[in-house]
C-alpha cells in the first residue's frame, strides 16, 4: 500500500474534503466496515463542472463502478477513476444524498445532521463554497440492490469488512468532498445497531498507471463505423 501524503478522519455524521492534483489519488477506508460514505467532486477551476452520476452511468454502462471505471462530469469529462477496491464492490449511484427534508419525511421534528449539509461543511474547511446543492452523490459502500422484477430497489445494510477501501484517482485538478453518512433511521450502516461511525481518507501521490482511463461506451454498430 502506498504511503499517504495526508490522512484525515471523517468524523461520524460529518463531512471532509480534499483538493487533488491530476494524477493524485484518494483512498476511502471503511474503518469499522459498516459506514456508508457519500462522495462528490468538482473541477477545481470551474465549480459549475461537477461529478455527475447520470452521465457516469451512460459512460460506463454500469450501475456499480468497478476498477477501471471513470466518473465523469456534467460536461462528460473524466474526473475520478476507480483504481483500487478491496471491498466486495457494492456501492451505489442511484440514491440521493440525505438532506433535511429527508429526515423530516422520516419523522424527525428537530434538525438531523445530513450529507447535503456535510458537503458544505467539508468544502468550507477548504475555503470553497459550491454554487449549489447536489443530491446525486456517489454512495461508497452503500448496498442498493435491483430486485428480480427489474423495477424494485432494496435498501440493505453494507456488506463491507473493517479496513476495506476504495481508491479514486483524479483525472483533473479537483475538489472531492465526503460525508460519513449520518443516516441512523433507515438501516444502511452495516449489520448491527445502524450507528454512524467515522471513516478514514488518505491522499496518495500515485497515479496507478496500470489502470488506464476507458473511453465512453458506444454501441457496437457505432464502433464498427468508426473503424
């Protein structure tokens, strides 16, 4: 494992962010094996360009990212690429990040910490304010399963083990924000009492050159015409 340039703890229920240069990587460690970590990213020089789950699913044709898959922006430029994943590979690109309204709908009558606010908490520590909220997060370690009817989704606890990690390489200079999801009502935080826990970040000055950036998916007949 590469020696990190920096290590950060994402406190349970809170947010942290890092700035990466193109070619650097960030490793997200599920310290306790039970924690969901939401993730967002922005072009460091244009916060109107941000990591986009909808465009990413078109690019990769995957519901869950695998090693070698790139997340792309709303301008369809690669921004982060999965270069390592020691977990079972169960992540989510479907579900919206939790916000204040989500907890109101779950019956909370007082303020509940949430990933949407944590996004800003982490970025503000870097002196950066994103121009808008973005509910379309990459939900690392979250276990959302498409059911056999190909219509229904099941929200399930994480299946990660303590110490499992995923590593994301920056394809451009970017800000990357994370939230140790505060969700303690819907049972997503692993087997047990559903208590949010801390997670760990490591910034690594390694490009993982063996993992190349793949181009976008195109249909076979388009590939044939391009030859």
